[in-house]
C-alpha cells in the first residue's frame, strides 16, 4: 500500500512550529536565502525537522511575474547577484547549489518557471510552449547539480503542464534525467476531475511518486488517499501553509471538512462541526477559550495543523474503496454533496490488478 504524506510549509522559524514533535518541513528557496537571519533560521528548522525539504521558489516567482507578490515585483536569473535585491527576485541554479550545500535537504523541488493557468486549450498550449525551453534547461541543470555534488539528494521535477498531451510530451524530454518523482502546481488543478485525469496519466507513464505543490484541498486529499491506498503510487505528498494563514486571520480549519470558518462566526462553526466526534468538539471548545487572547494565533495554528494532518491520515486509513471513504466521511463531515461527487469520480477509476513496476 502506498502512502499520503503532509509536509508543513509556511514556517520561517522554529517558533512558528505548530507541534512539539518533529515534522516534515518544506521551505522555499527565497525564504531560506534572502538574508543572514533567514539562513540561520532555516538551519535551525532543518535541525528540528523530521525530514527537511527545499522548494525552488516557483510560487514566489509566479506571484512576482503576475504582479501579485507583496515584496517581489521583478524576476531575474543571474549567478553573480544575490537571490533577493530590493524588490527583485533572482533565482539561479547557483543559489540552488548554495542552499543544498548549506541546509542538506533530503528532497528538493527542481528549479522551474511556472505558467499561469487557463481553461482555454489554445492558451494552455501557448503558455506551455513559451516556458518549455527554460523549464527543460532548469530541470536538466537541477539534475546535473544533484548528480555532480549531491547524489544523496532526491529531486522532484515540476510539471508545468495543464493538459495530458503536454504532460506526455514534456515527460519524453525529461524521463531520462533520472528524477525521483514529479510535482504538480495545484493552482492548475483545482478541478477534481482534471486532477484525477492527470494523476492517472502520471501513473500510466510509470511514475511512482508525486507531490502536490501548495494544497491541502479536500478533494485532492480524497483522491490522493484512494490512489495511494490502492497502490497506484508509492507516495503522494502535499504541502500547504493553510494551517498558518487561516489562523493568522482568526479562522479555524474544520476537521474532515477543511473549510475555514472565522471563530466569530458561531453559526457557521456550529453547523460545520456538528458531526465531529466528541474529542474534536472538546478541542474546538478549548481553542475558542483563547479567542481574542495573546495565544489566539498560536492555539489556532496548532489546532489547524492537527486538523489537516489528522484528516489526511484518517481518510487514508478508510480509502480502500470509494464506498468505505464515503461512509467514513459522511459520519463526520457536513460536505455531503462534495463527498458524494468525489466518490462517484473515484468509482470510475479502473481497479488496479498489477503491482507497481
């Protein structure tokens, strides 16, 4: 049986950790290297992590190129300049080498140039072709860097594709690079049906390990749990900073639901938590006691992290079949329509009769 793994992102210092136990942590390259303080903080995080992972900073680059980043307004790629200079983000393979050498991550996401999602097939094709050369170049450079200096480090290559045809074309270019898996930018796969099609295409190509970048979406978790439980993949991992972002806005992430509810919205909170087991009801009561106090964000962060992590683990335990998953979730979650729709999609996936290659 494969496994689903949740990696914690959105952590900048050990004081941000949402649990006393060691966690698998993912840190973005710009956050790790932007200053001497961030380097020291990231070193401490690496020491306190169960498994340290390094992301290449694709999300930050994407937001900057779209004019949506609060700090970075320009992007460059030059070896003789720092990774951050004023409002310019400068991602280069040399910075990747510096970070791997310094933090010694077990696993890295290769350097890439993200594309903007589109529902228009022609626009998808256009953006795929525009980014193809640089993404192949950076994928090859990341693997070459690993092979020469860091053979013990696993490299997962991002797939900047939005349709199965582009995926197959790009995989033909990179399949001989000997990567350790692939990563999907989840901003392009918010539709559950499309995500299933893409993951099944990845499976058909013989790829055994996948990572979902920046998401702990309910549908993605259910799909991942079913595919891993039924041995379509060795591992499907995902990362998100939702636990922290929600908490810092005064929002609670509801277990087995994963929708965010502001702690002041008592009516919605009561409705969405009414099916939860008593143990979770008590935890919510305890969190609400701290509402408005100095420990509010800390308490919410810890609760939200545990809510997401426990939901993933519990769904995985009950995902041998779509029916089992549906019965488990309907007893705990008020997302009835979502649960039924997702399990209907899972029922259309052909049963796997052979073991992974």
